[in-house]
C-alpha cells in the first residue's frame, strides 16, 4: 500500500522548492494550495457560498476569487476566517484524497504538501511529517518580496499559523531551508532514499 508523507512549513519557508526537488526524483506530489485554488474556481459551489457571505467585492472583474481581498478580510477577523475554514477544509481534504489516490503514482510513497497540514486533520493522512524550516525573519522577507504583502500582513499570517517551535516538535524529519540549495537537495535525496526503504 502506498504511503503518504506530509510536507509542511510556515509561509515563505520554501515548501514548493522542496516539493519540486522530491518531484525531480519521481515522487508524485499534491499541493494543498493548488487544491485550495481549484475548489474556489468560477462555477464551483464554494465560490458561490463565499460570494454570498462576503459580497461581490471579493471577486475580480472576470468573476474569479480576489484572494488578496479575501485574505485582507479574514486575517483581520478570526470569526470570518473560521467561517471560511469550515467551508473549505472538508472540500480541500476530499480533493486531496482523490488526487493522492494510489493509481496516480509509481513509488511506494507520495507527498502531500500543505501549509496547514498540522493545523487541520490533513496530518492524519500522513505516515511521516517533514517540516521545512527557516527563521521567522526569513519567512517575512521572502513572503514580502514574493507576494507584495506588507510586513504587518505577513506577520498576521504567520501569527495565524502554528508557532515554529510547536511545528518542529511535531516533525518526523526537518529540512533546514536556510542553507544552500545544494545542501537542501542532498537532504531531500537522503530522505527520499530512507522513505523508499521504509515504505517498500
């Protein structure tokens, strides 16, 4: 039976970079952020519910979700964030399970990449939890340059996620992503070989 390895880390920690390195080794991976976008595409029932709840101003002129506008609302108001999570988390989990179905991958394990792996029940799908870790200052710096968010907004997002120390305590394995890409690559290859043996 094929096993699931969960890959997580705070915003700006470099989860996607690490996932791509596993992908280059032939590992099938599914990104919960991609799935979160898929479940709110135009025509999906979730988008209609979000529009009804928050109003048309959270849509772009093309009718798709304005994620930045929605993020600004929910990270200022915990009750609104909770409403959104209760709507989306079950839909995301269901779609993740579908995309991680065994016929989709060739190796004894697949990767579930999720920023909220440990904050939601997604971690129950995983046999091992790999945490991609960088200092909080690095998270802020990377996210500001990548998403054009201001520092206050990024700090709010980090505060809404599990604290770094707690995340590290829950890790089966840690990948330090504040080192060189070559070092990260070596660490990924080492873990990959270990998982192949463990799940064979």
